[in-house]
C-alpha cells in the first residue's frame, strides 16, 4: 500500500505522505492557518512545492490579526500590536502533527500553525498558546486532559449570499417544527449533513453521530473525544469546514449562540476528564467511592463552580452569547452541578473510566482553545486549594432562588473576568488584559448600534 492510499484512509498526513502527494500531483495547495481570537481560521494558501521548500518551517502574517474584531477592523489600544508599534509581522510555525487532507476542496491539504515573535517565542495571547500553557500545568502534575465538543447549528434553505442580501431577515430554516432526534426531518437535511459527516471523517476528524436538535432546522454533529489540543484543533477545522461544505451545497448554516429570539440557542457542550499521563488511567474515577468519584474529580468540579462566573467571558465571548441563557431552554442560567440533569451549568455523566463533567455554559460561538484553557485553570484551582464540592442540585435548577447565576450580559462577564485574581495568576495579566480589551470593544461596538428592536418600538410611538 503506497503512502497516498494510507493517507486517504485516515485523512491525516505525515510530511512524507504530503511530499508524495505533491510530487504525484494529487496535492497542489496547502492551507496554512491559525485560530484567531474569535476561533476563526486565518492564514494563507500556498503552492505545494513552496510549502515543501519554505513554508513547512515558517511563514509570516500581520500581527494585527490578533487585534482585529469580527469585521476585521484593527482595534486600537492593545499592548501586543498597534498603529504606534507599526503593525509588524508574527511568524506562523506549522505544527506538522496537524497535517490533513481537505476532502471537500480539490487538491488541498491543510495544517495549523503556532504563532511566534521574531525571536521564536510563542505569542502568549494566541489561543493555541493559551491552551498549551494550561496543558503544561497539567503535565507538571503528571496528568493529561481529554475533551469533546458538541456543536449545534442551524441549517437554512438560503445560501450565505442570499441571507446577506436579505439582511439576515426572514430566513427559512430547513424545517418548520422541532426536530429533536427526529429521523424523518433529518432525512430531509441528510444531503448536507452526510456530506459534512463524511468530509470530516475523510479529513481526519472522527465523527460519532449527527442528530436533529431542539430547534427547527437545528442539527448537532458530535466528534469522538481526543486530547485537549487535538480536540480544539478538530473543533475549529470542523466549524470552518462545515461552513465551506454548506456553501458548496448552496445553503447557509449558523453557529450563532442565539440567531432568533423565538428559537432555541445553539450550544457547545464540552466534556472533560483527566488521565494519568503514564498509565492513561482516569484520575476522576475511584471504584472505592460510593459514587465512583475520586477526590481529584470532586475538587476539579468544585473549581469549575468557584470560577464559573469569572471564566464565563472565555466561554461566551460576544453580546449575542448571553441571549442564549434563558430558563426552560436547555441552556443554563444557574451555577450548579448535577447528576445527569440538563437544567444545571455542569452535568456529571458516564461511569467508570468514562466518568466526566459536561459544561453546558459555552455556546456554539465559543473559541475552544479559550474554553478548554479556562476549564483546566478552574479545575486546577479547585484541586490545588482542595475546594469542597457542594451537594448536587436536583429538580429544576432554573427555579432555584439560592443558586448563583451565570452572568446575564457580556458587560457583567467582562467585569468578573477582569477582576479574577485566580485567572490572572493562571493565564497571566497580559492575556487577561488582551481579552478584556477585546470584549470591551465588542460591547462598545454593540452599544453604538440602533437595533431593529428599537426601531419597531420607538419609530412611531416614541
């Protein structure tokens, strides 16, 4: 079996396999990309031969890309890059462990890159670096982390271009009734969803299943769990790829946390567990405990609760993110943990080696590197301080008058994050200040906008 046949079975590429594919004419383009602050892929396409000659070692991009907002406007006021500093370059150092084919793009491979300064040091405010730093803290204790993202999104009849031309108004989801686990309705969507599932599988992103979600036209595709960095990489590659495949099918999809006030939001439930690096054994499970929970797990979970409000900005980074936190909507409003109860912010599921915690706070608009880093930092805080785990919540947590609540607005989350001594110590002041600045710009930009809500209420009657 030749190198290329082996590659086509897994989607993953070694440099040797990529070289063979380029020389055989099967690959002519390599996408070199990195995740930005918003979790989007930024980078460039290079020819296969130029990648082998030069770019496999390093390429460059403007450092404004880690100061830009969603509209790609360079936001002033950052310490890391600015007009005053001249907006120079940073280096993209391809991580060759992430080499993959892109099955839905002809003759194309892709690789993710780390970002460094001119001296070769990793940029501390780059999302991939932020997660790596927390993984180093785990490794110091002899542990590793496994994660899984569960991303939800809405599917529309219109294309992205048509949605834009309509001003994103009067859009038609592919379905007109709730389709949670609904086989007949999801059959209508299978042309697109099957293409996404199979494309991801062939591109080295193993998929477990897809299903209809609670909203009309809402789908969920779940990945197989993986190590933290690999899972975050899969998350951003999948999200970008799903949009590309939808575009090719003449349809639009959205990962907005709340695209319609009348319909369910789209979440990104995140599952996490810790393992011993040498043995691979779960450090969350203890068979001698009546509930199967190791003391390490109890402290880790207590750490999530203790920093839930302070870390929410990294889990819900936009104004729209907070529109999702509505009671009786399967999105959390209270900081609590439970045994398999979908009304709380943290849900303990699985058993034995599969025992884990699911955070239900992140929306589908989250940046996975920041989410995973925040959860590790919170968990280590709980472990290091041996925080006691409160009693599990039972019943309908939405109705509790005593539980702490998830921040209700971006503005509230910014202030909680900004004054967090624990997260400043874990992530570094420069990182916290960088993302506080980004969030304050996001809030200020929204505050200037005259919304449809205001026009409807005030144009005539105000």
